[in-house]
């Protein structure tokens, strides 16, 4: 069995920052390009397109920043719990720029901060299973303190695209990546696995009959004590 990779806090922070920068560089660059067009008197005929570009890029930037604030950062939410209504608000902003549709079956509860982060990071991985469009279903069930997180997704049949398990995610989630190391490209699923271990949750990911599934279930008391 491969050894579990442990990252220094500084390395984890640096890679998560790199991930956020990677997500934002394209929409921020598009805003800059649109502003350049608007400031150029010779390109007045392209002004409407530039305004549309700026609006779209600003929408993407906001969605990615809102997600990063909740899923990666400490968040400005007071206390140590996060209301699932805040999770839903951020999730719907994110899926407004994703190609998949979101089905939300989550009760109005308070989740410990790290569990809320785990749930949101699992949601992002689930969205990556249907990159060309489809439906992602997010469910929380079970009594307080022993909640089960469950995500399922399937691709849009009209687009004839297969549902997939995001490349390398199983190894990264387990803390034993296939390449034997973690870099900024794989830090998000690795961080998801780290959150699961911090909250004593077991992760299971895979495909069954072209349906993607991703679950987090509480470890048994005996396993958690080991």
C-alpha cells in the first residue's frame, strides 16, 4: 500500500492559492480584453460584444471567488458552523456558469465548517464528472453529527458524452496519488480527501451503469479511534 502523502501547511496554502489563480486568470483576462476594446475609438463596432464579454467574465469570476471563499478559505461566516442555505447559495452561483444542472436535496441544517467545506469540494468534483453537461444531484441525509453526503450525476444523453470519474481523483482523494506527488493541478481533490480524513468520513467514488457516484459516510466509532 502506498504511503499517505503529507503536505506542509505552507505547501498546501501555496497550491490552493495557485488553484484559485488558475481558475480566475482566464475570466479576469477576458475582462481586461473587453475594457481595452471599449477604450479603443477604432473598435466602436465591437463595443456591444465587449460589454457582453465583460459581463460574462465578471459572472464567472464572482462564481469562482464565492466558491473559493467557502470551500477553501476560512470564510467570513461567524462561529464554527455553516448554514446549508449558504452552501446552496454558493452552489447555485457556481452551477450558473457550469454546463450541468443542479438538483439540491439538502435539509436546512448547520454543518461543522470542515464538513461544509468537504461537501462543497465534493460538489465541484461531481460537476467535473459531466464536463459537457448533464445533471448533478446533491443529497445530505442522516441524523445530526452522522450525516451522509451523496452525489450522483449523469451526462446529457442528447450530447452523447460519457459520464466519467475525473482523472486521477481516486488516488488524490485517498492521499496516495498515482504520480506519487501532489501539484497544483491535483490539489483540489487532494484537499477534499484531507477534509474527509479530518472529519472522520470515508469517501467512495466510481461509476455504476454510466452513473457517477461519490459518497462520504461517517467512519465507525472503532475505525475512527484507530
